[in-house]
């Protein structure tokens, strides 16, 4: 059910990403294919949103867990830090030599985990946006595409173009295991709300749902056989974020949105 539609002379192109404020459920940031980020106050229908302009088109947006900052990624492979109250751009980190893909915060809000080209993961200090460490997460011929932090903050998952998904310990920055059942580039990853399951979506129209603890495939509905799941999906999932409270797995495709319920029996 649609509760509200935001219309106005704000975006001149389609919206690629949206991000809710972590503590204020009325604030929503939207990143379109143009060069203007908008921050909306859902309580005020007729108020113009806060606007953040840039020379290059934005590709991603994320609030910090503390809600003080927005981090923006653009097509020029740059990360920009925006003050959450004034919407002024502060620090800028140029990652054009490394190829910028997805990014996520760690649970302490002191670091940013960034998926990069060359099979690397970058650890950036916040709020200075300086690269403090670079990890060789996957093969140098591959590109790290997606990254997702577990609900507890103890680990994170990285999906790459080599068809592998790695699971990392966030404290020691050690790779604990690899998920290697898929055949094509990993497009999206996400943890379930309890941190026990991982959804891994690839370009071969398959979503693998393994247990985080040992990487074993979960006996979830529709996920017992990759070929059967490929027939069910009928397309390439570009986003697979688990529900924050239940074992539901919404899957976003190129031209449609479907929701698959994941049922997990007790082990």
C-alpha cells in the first residue's frame, strides 16, 4: 500500500538508491541518476527537501549509524562526507585509481568498509575519509562488488566478480570462509536479521542462502537446488536485502520486485 508519493522539481532522472536515517524514521535520503541528492522530511509534505549538488552523478548513499553523516559515492569514483544537519560536503576521498563500488559502515561508526577493484577491500577512517588499510580480499583479476555488515557488527560479507563470496571477521579482518557454489559475478549480499543466514545473489539468476557459521546451504524453501531456484527467479537479482525482523527475502530484479519467504527449520 502506498502511503506517500514525493513529487517536485527535485530529481531529473530515476532514483537509484534510498537510505533511511538510522534513528529518525522521518528522514529519507534519495540518490538519483542525476547529480543531486535529496533529503526528505516525511512529516512535511509541502516542504522542499534538502539538496546536495555535485558535478558527477551519484551512485550510492548511506547514513552513518550515529546519524551525524551521509556518505555519498559518485560516478567519478569519489566518496564525499556530508554533515547530516547542514548538508554541506566536507571531506572527499578520490578512489578513481581503485574503482569504487559498494560501501558500508562498521558498527562503531569509526570506519568505512569499501568494495574496490583489483579484488581489494578498503578500510577508511571516519570522519577523515583517509584509507587506513587495504585488504587483498579476492583475486587481483576480480572486482569486489558488494559488501554487507552483519547485524551484530562482528563480521561482514564481500561479493566479487570471481563468483565467490567471502565472510570476514570484522575485528581481526581475517577471512573465515568462502561461499563458492555460484558460477557468475556476485551482484548482492545480505545477512538475515539474526545473523545466521547469508543471501548471495549472482548474475546466473541464482540466490544462494547458506548458513554463516559453516557455509552449508540452508534447506530453505526454493533454495535446495540452484537450477530449480534459477527457474523460479527467471531473472537476475540486483538486490537481496533480508527483512530486519523476519526471514523474508525481497528480491529486486531489473524490471520488477518480488518477495520470497525463506523458511528455515531448526538444525
